[in-house]
C-alpha cells in the first residue's frame, strides 16, 4: 500500500506551485506516489497490483493529480500508456517524494527498531557470487528480520528505477548523484595456467602479449586494450584471443583449462595464485587498481537495514581486504 504522507519535499511543493494553485491537500502526495507506480509499471492494472489497491483507485488518483496540476501526465490509448512531456518532468519528483516519505518513516522508528524488511542489493556477478553470497548466511543469523534480494548483473543498473536499496560498484563511478563509500580495493592481474605457459612461452614485456591468446572481459570500458604501468611510464597493448566473456569467473575457468592469459581482478584470482593453480604473468608491470564502492541513491538518513548491511560488509572484508593475501571469502 502507499504510505501515508509524512513530509512533502521542497521540490514537490515547487512542482505543485508551478500549476499556480494553492498548496496541495494532504492526499496529494499519495496521488503523486500512485502516479510514480503507474509510470514504472507501465499500466494501471499492474500499478494496482503493485500497490494492493483497486484499478479504479489508481485511475482516480492520477486523474485527481492531473486536474490539480492542470496538465496531462499520461497519454492513454487502447493499446499502451506513455508519459507526456509533463509526466517525464514530474516522475523524478514523484520518486523523490516516495523516497522521502519512506525515509521519514524509517527515521521515526530507527532508534527503537532493529533492522528489518526487504533489502534489495545489486552487485557485479563475480563479486556477488564469490564475496556476497558466502556472507549472506552470517548476515541472516545476525539480522534475522532482514530479507535480502541479491540481483547480480555486470551491467550498471539504475538504482532508483530498479528499486534497489544499495549496490556494489567497482571502478569509476560515473553517476555523481550517488552516495558512495569505499569498501576496499582490488587490482587487476594477468594470470595463466602452467600448461599454457609451457606451450606458448612466458611473456617478458607487454608487447609480447600481441602474440598470445588473450581471454578478454567483454564489458571492459577499455575494450581489447590492456594498459600497463612501470617506473612512471605506461604501455597499452591490443590483445585478441579465443574467448570473450562478460564474466570474470568464466575467464578464470578458461584460464584454468590452459586456454590463454586472462586479466582478472585480484578478488577473483587471489586464491588460485596462493596455491599455484594459476601463475602471475608480467608481475613487474602494474594494471589498474579499482575501488569497490557501496553506493545508495539516498542522501541523509539511511534505513537501518542498509547501514547494518554496509557495516557488516566492511567488517567482513577488512582493511586491507582479505583477498589481497590470497584468502577466499571467510
């Protein structure tokens, strides 16, 4: 159900003021939240199911909001529903209103309530499988009233549009609107199986990689170019090989099969290097180091379930992160 309005953010008041009307009545925030649900669900029936109310109530709320603002927010046809220009302008404010109302409720009970509720977490596939999934049992034991939904995807998702409470992002954060805190760091390393190196030879410098079979991460921002640094100078080599994959774990498996040389995060390759399942290639040359961030879209007060998960992860990962010593997830 849509929560009762607790506060109306300033930018929502501004939105209503643009309609040259008096300040909105108390139920106007509820109408705005219903509009957000309709826009995100792409239909009145789907929004009604999402909110747990009747379709007629959803339709009435949107019509009431449109009448109050004096603009049409949704374009309705028999086959589809789409946002008007005014609808696109209003949707970000509606989402912020929803977030603010939720945060106000959380703030009111946070001093007394233990962490609880659904926690939706987005993370890259390899990091999620190797380092988040093994932690969920311990987190559940510590916080039994929190239900975690872990969504793994190596592509960057929209936190607000995807309705995520937090995400793990690795590397440069392109979206400056996110609130980020550093969980740890991980360098990339070049690795290969001893069988491959015995067959193809050990590269002595980056230029030698042009003649080797490279196992390439297909979502890398740098494409097929690997950049190395040493003694203040850098060198970029374009590589190619028998496999491109959108998963570091898939590249690790291929490297273990002796298929070629893989560029992997240390949080993936560390345990294999520690027991010599894989060998370092070009250890004298450095590959980029990546920050591992915990990010949220909310500024100010955070729900207890979010802060509890963040503190739990920081304590588990440690400083320096446990994978730097070649350890698997605890």
